[in-house]
């Protein structure tokens, strides 16, 4: 009998393989199948590792080269659309088998709390090559756009229009990143902008970007702010605040917003109210991040604001992420020497997994507009 036949027989006798195959089949995913969303398993230990460690095992085994998939985005779309992350095997003894395996693995879970330097030690070279000229590391708006550049320009325009921004208005940008929105608001709308960041590297780049404009980039915690602004905006920062700090966040915004002011919150959102954090994302991408729910935002904001508009365009994040992934692959030869193959697999996994999650509508992207109660209401453009 050939070695390949022996491997196939032993694989089919593997309890972990059988359990994984049963679960994957509910989403029409085959092990070593021929379709672009099927997975190709290179290491037979993959099955136990994933069933034992869950999301962390799935991501790290991909980084280790234990499995491949031609279209990771389509794989994750099927996984999350069919809620495979919440499923257990049909046979009770298999459920017990997984439970026992996870109990014996509890001590190794501390690995998930190690901050993943792979993401936060990244240089500006990666983002400069992957992102648009505005350096927007958040969802673009693809309603009429055909390119990433157009989508991010449309997003920035929509934010400024929703804020009803006018020349000489003061704008506070909480979590201003590389200063793309601050520059856009000052250059195209004549606003006087204060951006706040806790990253010295981002502050330096934002100051260079906004040179000659009425823009100040401050290196400080947003909670220390105590001055009045006509408008406040926060894009892609609320995901890092955490449920324990939501009340404080809205108190700070309320304190710094003029009585007739407008506040726009742009954030990724969760379908359900819980504090679950994906272990792989927590370790490698966004340590200590937590996606807010509708209830989280409503509970924290209701004592301070009138909610004027709630806009969900999460499906556009799928398109944005796939555009980033395409640019990442195209520019990889310029990055390879600095980052290495394992990083390439990690970052590819991250972009595609998130794209699949937005495509499955498992996570959302919201722009929420608040005021202290504008007489006559607001007409908010979408």
C-alpha cells in the first residue's frame, strides 16, 4: 500500500478529522476539496488543534502553514454565515471529547494574552503602500465609488457633510490616526481642527501632512480634553475604548461639544451585546479591543444626546478589505525583506477573515450622528 493511501486511511480513522469534516460540511466546505473555498490540510494535527483551541488554533495553524485555502474570504464567509464558530458535533460523545481537550488546554491560554507585536510594531511603509493617499485605515464608502481612492474620498466627504461642517468651525478629531480626516476637513471645508492621538509616530506623520493648515495634532489622552468644539468626530477609535469606559467616553464628548454641536461616531459594531473578543484577533491584531453593540452605544449615550441618524454600511467594509488585500499582495515584493513569510500569512489571514465576516453580516460598520437636540431636526445625507 502506498504511503499516500496509508495517510488517507489513518486520516479517516482520526476522530478529530471526522468531527471537523462533519461541522464543515454544514457550510459546504470540504477537506482537501477542489473548490476555491475548500481547505487543503497539510498537517494531520490540524484537526485536533483547531477543535481544541478554536479561533486561535485556526489562525495560528494557518500562520504555521498547516493548511491552505485559495480564497480565505469565501471560506470565512461560509464559516460565519452558517455560524460554525457556535456549533458542536451531533454526537454527544464528540462534544465531550472536545470539552475534555479544551479543559486540558486551559493553562496554555495565557499565550492569547501576549500582545501581538506583529501588528503594532508595523512601520509606515506597509500602510503607505496598502492604504489610499488619505491614509484611511477604516471603511470606505462604495455607493458610487469604483476605486479605493474614490471610496475613501467619498467617506471623508460624507463625514464632513453629516457634520454640516462650515468654514471656521472648530472640529475635534478623537483618534486622528495619520491625520487624513483632519487635513481633509481643514483643506476642503475650512475647519479649524484639533486632532488627538496617543501615538507619537502618528502625531509626527499627521503634523507633516497638515503643515500649513489650521490643524493642531495633540499627543494626549482624549479624556484630558476640556474645551468646547462646534463639531466632534471619532473614526475607528471606539472599538478600543472597552465597555468599562463607554460611559466616560460619552461624558467626555458631551463636555467638549457645544450646546448646538454635532458629534459623529464611526465604529465597527457587534450583532450581540457581550464582551467576547476573538482570541486570534486579540493576540495578533487589536489587543484588548472589543466591538460595541447597539445596546452598548444606546446605554452610554442616552443621558447626553439625541441620536439623529444611524447608518449601517458594513457591507462596504468587505469591499474595502479586499481592496487592501489586493494592494498588499501587489506591493509585497517591496515589503518582503522587512516582514517575512509568516507575517504575510498572518496579515493575509486577518484581511480575508474580516472581509468574510462583513460579507456574512456577522459584524457591522456604523456611523451614528448625535446632537443635544437640534430644533427642526437634522437632514443627514447618506
